């Protein structure tokens, strides 16, 4: 997030796009609902599903899945047409505006209605609401990014925010909500193939030398590594021989599970380190038992860049150990000296090598945490980014064209499937499915289908139905209602026994390499029919 | 001088003098900010005042009656008496009535030792209840595994209603009926399980009595036996600050507070609040496992780590460092992600490291 959670109560308009906030980030949803209740804030929801926030929204736009760039361009088309853009801000702080203007010029409300199904009048109203607000925030999540053109979607969101001068002000911003607790931190720490911690590129000689000195090695690899999906491809092809998986369950979470399983099975050697023997761990050669969050010290970085302490509260079961201790021990077994007295000492090393974390230590984090960048010990942390301009000097607009999803519907596969999460379960379910309370609320995988479609197919809530795509098929229970639009279905991916990622497509966004989870073509039928 | 500053004269229990506050504050807020005690029951700092319980009444010179301090705006020059005899007697009667119209047997109550009603009764030196009542016990709502609602311990302070409506903005519960039949109810009197409740637990966290309790925590430990450890929720990216309440190496319940600084100002959702029982699930991995002829057998750390070190070394020598890849984790701590990145790059010599950020 460029801005902070508390600032949502200061926004005049919040555009919520592709984020089922009440389900995935409930406490942020409460903040938004309080803002609406106070009378200050208006919410515009853009989502193919009728999410709970729709009940609190001024306006709800329901685009067809996979049309985000089109309706975002449409909003900008209207804003420029009606002369509502922030001309002073654009002149002073951005470049590339002509490019953008050119690109969105063909996205008239009429054309956008054709592509996305959003009525022309609603699009215009949304554009006016957003553009006229003194401070408007955009919130988005995987609904925008999990597409073949997800990077385009993210750039379009940034375009819109800059167009109205909403970046670098309190209550504004471009605010992606991170799904898992420490996605932000995993990225910040260099858990990515092309960067060290703090996004310092592996391709920079200077950075490699600095890290090499600190880590006591002569050289560090300069070629960026492979991404998750490329690693799995590499395993299938035989280029990747061994893998070490810590705290992830790609067999359930990743697209096209057949392919993932094939990849992992092709390896010579697989190590999985986790808290449960999940589906991925079952394929391993060696399984290592790790501590969970309550059994170790450390830090997580939340979606608003706030680094906060995790504290040990209970002893781990059996011989389980904190992940970092296991890795340090393994390093020593491989002849590399790596040891720390505690997690706090690791954090001090992180701070010494990572400019955006440089001013932090456990003592400073103890009360309320700190938001990066926090470059020095006397720096209070950063509530919102780009206050005094953009890192690269000027904010750059990108003119972007909409492209249709990789897989469209046809006669054989007439439904669009979107996948996602529900409030009562979490990720691949390894924890939440073992919680009595959470399972009481949402015990089994439900396929949401529109009432009209259901009636046509003779499906009632509670019926067992089969969903098939070009890649696989699954069976689950139908839930009939108006939460999804005609011609679309929604399936959560928390349930290993209903592996929805057997259906999804591993087509990648060419830049961010995010798989296209949100859209693929499927067929729906009652179990028993063929 | 700041024109927003106001000055009040206070005759408190053990305080006499002038205090300062800001325009726009209530009398109670000014008193609290100056650490002057006034008993309250329906007031909660997280939500707008309600003025329902009459425990916070005070005498204000040149003002008629006994105004509740929680809803009375503070005005410059006010002279406030917090503990006159008259005030004290009214508070005492209010408490005795509450005791008469309910079933407050503290021996049988989960909240004993952590109950505002119990504390108030003690503070007012109540030894027996003077009022007779024909109070008939009402049924419990025990429909779900998370929250038990016991209307017999409810003092109708309305905190839960405001927490649900004003803090979490769910609006699931309200005060129903009038007079002595009043109670807190969901729409149509449904059980919580069948209502629109999303089990955030906010109502329980603000209830001053044992009317709302966390079911999983019942009989697992007395308030004074629990050790609270503040930490960060392990589920979503909001990073809510919470306290794990521990007894005998077990998480008994999860609480939070608006006094803890954090992104959630004391609010939680069902996952953070109730989804912790997997921590002690028997399925947890407890020892390293090594696959032998297709099945896992238990191994020591030494054996498992030696095996991994040897296999990795062989593969690296034979096929190069880029034939090894790492999945680090959005579930693990920063320190662990950093260490894995260091391990992949410095020990193995590959940049093949990624995680589920994209998923
Ligand atoms: S648990 Fe949350 S949603 Fe349910 S009644 Fe209480 S405050 Fe309302
Ligand atoms: S249930 Fe608790 S919070 Fe709600 S009105 Fe009764 S005593 Fe007050
Ligand atoms: S309590 Fe709920 S909203 Fe808060 S971090 Fe945990 S899962 Fe997210
Ligand atoms: S606390 Fe003021 S009336 Fe209840």
C-alpha cells in the first residue's frame, strides 16, 4: 500500500476493485465501513461478485471477469473528456500523459459497456465520483493481479490514481491488499529471483559486492533466477534437480496442479519444511518440522509496510524448530558458518544491509511497529509514500491496451470460472481446516453459481456438481444465489479435496509472471450426467 | 492562551482541585484524562457514549438532577462533584437492581476476576441485595463453538450492540423488547449461528460481565492465571496486533485492545480471534521424516540435515547451483525469509528463489 490503513477513514472516496475485503481483510473492511458510516466516505465497488461491501457502497460496477484494463481505461476516458483530471499535478509530477490520453481515447463508455458489461451511465458516475473527491483511495487485490494482463491492470490503477492527483496525499493512494500475512516481508527480504533484501538488484555489481562482503563469500550469482512457475517447468524438463520448499503448499495453491505434481515428482531430491504434512510435503524425500508463529520470535511486515514483532508464546511440539534455526544448522552442515543468538540479531543484520529497514531494531518495533522506508534510527517511519515526489523523479503514465483473457468461453466450456478465498478459510487450508470454529462456519467447498444459470441446468443449492475445464475436473457442492453474475462461477481454493487448481490455467502474465487464476473456461453439470 | 482549553473544578473521591480539558469533550472524558475515577458501566472508549446505565452520574453545580458524565458536554467553569452521598446511593441502588434482575453467581461464572460488574459491586460495598424480584432465568445461546451468550448475566449496557454496529459495522444484534423483558437479540431472535454474525468476537471483547464469553476458553484458566503475549496475527496481511492468552503452554484465547498500537486498534476477525486451535493439533509435525522405499520414517535432526547437505552438495557439484531451487514463504517471518535468501545465494550460489506472492 502506498498509504496506511488508518487513512481510509480520511478518504472521501474509496474505489474497491477486485478485493473481497470483508472476506480476505476483514479488519480493513470494518475500517472502510466505519468510514462510510461516519458520512465522510463514499465507496465504489468494482467486482464481478456481489461482495458484502456492495451493501455499503454508493455504486457497484459489475464487470465481466478479465476486463479490468478496459473499464479502468473507460474511467480515465470519461475523466479526461470531462476535464476532471488534475492538470497541475500532472504537469508538475508526472510524464507520459499524452501517451495515456491517446491510449484511453478509444475507450468510450459505449465501447467499455460492450467489453465489460458495465452500463455506460454507471461508468460515468463512478468516474465523476472518483475524480471529484479531494482524496480518493484505490484498494485492490488478487482480482486485479491474477490475470494474464495483471501487470497492465496494476499499471492502469496507478494511471488512474495519478491522473487525479491521488498519489502522495493523505487518504489517497494505490493500495494493493496482500493476501498472506507476510507476502510483503517475503518480497522485502529478497525472497524473489531478481533482488536481495530491499529490492536491491542481483544484477548490480556494487550490490553483489556489498552483500558478498557481509555474507563472507567471494562472489554471488548475477543472473536473475527463475520464478515459481518457471521452477516447476524446469523441474518437469529436468533442469531443476532439487528443491527446498519452506512453508508453502504449491500442489494446492499453484495453478494447474497436475503440472506442479509432475514437476515435484520429477525431482531427484525434494525437501519440505512445514508445520503439517500437507500435500506437497507428502511428495518430499525429507520433511522437516517447523515452529508456527506462536512458537518463535520474529517480524512480519503487513500490507501497509508496517514491520511488527512476532513473539514466542508457547513451546513447539516435539523436535520442531524455528525455520531460521534449521536453515542455519543446514548451512553449517554444508560447511558455511551461519549462526545467530536469536531472531533479533538476524534483524540487525537485515537492517545493516537493507536501506529501507536501516532505522529499525526490535526495541523500536516493540510499540506499534514501524512503516518502511525507515532509513535511520531517528526516522519515524513512513505513513504514505511519494509525499515529496516519486522515487524515479516523475510518475510515468503508461498507455495500455486491453487484451482479452487467455481462454475464452465456447460451446463446450461456456462458463467463466473465477477462484478466490472466503472469510472462514485461509489459503490452502492447512491451518484453518484444522480449526473447529472456522470449519463450523465453512465446512466444505461451495461452488457459487447464478440462480438463473442454476435453474436452466436444474441445479439446486446442495446438489453435487461437476466442473470441468480443458485441464481437469472436480466435484463439489453447489451454492445458488446472486453473488456471481450470469455465466460465471466462483470456487474457493482452500480445499485440497476439491483442487480447483486442477482446472485453472498456468498462462502467465509476461511481466509479473502471475498465473491467470481469475479466469478460465469451464463446463458445469450435475454429477451423474456425462 | 489556547481557546479550546477549558477548566473544571472537581470534588472527587480523593481529589479536590482544578483540571483542564478540551472543548468538545464530555465531563467523563475530562475526568478520565486527569485520572479522576468515576464508575462506569455502559461507557467504552472505543465507541460513542450511550448514557444508559447511570453509574457515571455526577452532581454539577447549577445543573439540575444527576447528569451522566459520559454524555454531558464539559463546559468551562463547571464545578463537578463525583462522589457525593446522593450520587453514591443512586449508584448503589442501580447496582442492586442489576443484581436482582439477573443471575449473578460469580462462583459459577467464567468472568470472575475479570468482570466490571463484580468490581463495581465490591467498590460500592454491597453485601446483600435489598430488592426482591421474580426474575425468571432465560435460555442460553450455546449454538456455536465460539461465543456463549448468557442473558442472565446481561446488564443491558448495550456495549455489544454498539461494538457490532459502530465498530465492526455488522449490525447483527440490538436491544429487543421493553421493560423487564428487554434483552439483547439478533434479528428475529435467531441463534447467533443462524444470524448474520461473522464471529469477529468484538461484542465479547467489550462485554463488561460474563454475559458474553469465549467458549473455547471456558474452564481453561482464570483471568489471573493467564499470561498475555502480544504478537502479530499469522493469517492475512492486515497484521492485527493480538494477545495470545497462555496457560500451561496452551493458547487459551486471543484478545486485543484499543490500547495496543497497531493497524487494527483492537479489532480482530474470526480467523485471528478463533482460528488458533490448529497450533496444538495432533497432526503437527514433530520430528524430521526421511522417505525410505516410498514410506516416511522418523529421523533425528542430525541424520536428516546430514542427508540433505550431502545430496545438495552432490547435485550442486554434478549439475551446477542453478539446478537447485528454493520456495521461500509468505507465511514465515522476515528473518526466515532473509536467511533462506542468504542460504540460496551464499551457500548454494543460485538466485532460484521465489514464493507465493504472486498467488
Ligand atoms: S461476533 Fe461480531 S458480528 Fe457477531 S454479534 Fe458479535 S460483534 Fe456482531
Ligand atoms: S451482553 Fe454484555 S455487552 Fe451486551 S448488553 Fe449485555 S452486558 Fe452489555
Ligand atoms: S485478525 Fe483477521 S483481519 Fe486481522 S490479521 Fe488476522 S486474519 Fe487478518
Ligand atoms: S457510563 Fe455513563 S450512563 Fe453508563
